[in-house]
């Protein structure tokens, strides 16, 4: 695996094709496995992966229904437990044993599920603005747009659409950064048909979730007491509360926390403080 950006496609048990992009070489150091958020894809991690693959392999995965991975016409398999099994299948097919997860939002929940089921295989976890308890305000905001955005005809329109749903949460960034972000998250499926790069069906069931009755995953988190964890929290986050991070630290005293200034849900992981924290964490755990 010497070529940066090598593409992997793995058929999992139900026949769905799961896509991943590999950076760097497989070495004796744990592979860094990057898992994206609900409506996002592996392109989110391109810059981070290229910066981190000098002495190890980095693998960025498209969860089913996103990016280059296959969709589920029934929509029934768009669940965290299925995503975790898909990741396991990709790792096994690629001959990858020990891993460190970097999980953004939903990807962090999947990382926790995987690690709780197979703790001996996970050397560490970076949770990007996610924890065992999610705030109703963030769930409601995401549910208002996820899977519901109309197609637009130009990339400038796509930038405007992205700014309308996430502008207040990403702080001050320039036009070049907005253009990079929109090309990470959107795809031109046909001339004049530009929209978020995921199956709208991935959010089936979100409208039925009562924001005041969000389930928690504390038992899963508690099973990770022997695994090093770094939490990156956006200072403006409406999904991961400071009180939840405080409780995570109480239950997991060695847990590290870095607050990313001028970011909400979620930090891009390209911020200097995010990069520095991730680099130090990777050096310490592997």
C-alpha cells in the first residue's frame, strides 16, 4: 500500500460495497481509521490523513449510503451496529489488526460500539464532538436539514446552501475554505444536479425521534475504561454539552479533552489545535 489515496472496495455480508481510501503503508503501528459523521464522507479526512500517514497507514471509510459506498434500497441497515460490522469487514479484508479510531459525530458512536465489542483491537479513540449523550437542540437542528436539502445547479449555490445550515457553527473561514468544504460534502451527480453526497434515506427515523428523549450510550462508553480517549469539542457545539464531557471525565479519569475555539458541531480537524492534539495523542497511544 505505497500509493497515497489507494481505493479499497469491500463487499460485506449483505452484498453492500463499502468504500475506503488508504493513505500510506501498513506498518507495525496501529492503523488510524477515520469514520465520518451522519451526512458526511471519507473526503472530510483527506488533509488529516495525508498529514498523518508518514509512519503508519490511515484508512478513511465511507459508511454505507455515503460517498462511494453502496446504498441500501430498504434503508433498514442504516444503523450504527451495522456500520460497526461493515468497518470490521473492511479491516479484516485489508488485513488490518490493531487500530486507532478518529470518529466524527456518528463516526465516534460507531467507534465506541466497535471498541466495546472488541476492546483488545483498539489502541485509542478520538471522539470529534460526540459523546454518550447527545443534546436535543443539536438533534433537532440536524434533523431539520439532513436528507432534505434540494439539489442546486451551481457550486456557488451549493456553497450558499452549506453556509445556510452550518455557517454559524464553523466560525470565521474564507471563501477558499468554504469551497473546499462544499466539495468534500457535495457531489455533482449530473450536470446541474449538485447535492449532498449521501442517500437521503440514511436519516429515516430521525423525524420520529423526540429531542427530549434522546437515548444515551453510557454503558457502551463505560466499557471503554481501559482505552485511551481524546475528546475534541467545538466551543459552540449544540450536540455535545460541557456537562456531558465533565461526566465522561469523571467516569474515565484519563480522558483528554481539547476545546476547539470558534467551532460548533463539528470541528473540521484541520484547525491547528485539533491537529496538534491528534498528533500528540497518536504518538502517545501507538
